[in-house]
C-alpha cells in the first residue's frame, strides 16, 4: 500500500487546494422578457426557451 513518508503541513495542504474554490453561477438575459436566468434553462418568469414558449406560467 502507498503510505506517505512524512506528514503534510497545513500550508502545503491548503496551497494545493487553492484552486478548488467555488465560482458564482453565470446568468444571461431572457430574449423574450429580459429577466436574468440561467443558461440552457427555461425562463422562470415567462417560460420561454430558445425561440418559443415551452412552459406556461400563470
């Protein structure tokens, strides 16, 4: 089995994980109503996706 020879210090462990931070979700404007929405998802306010209305909203 692979066993580490020496213990990693906290500084080495944390500097290796420096690129693992979460990034914020990107949003885009709906072409139909202009509300911010997630890409590749139907608009929550008007139900539009692409060129047509997919989901009926009340």
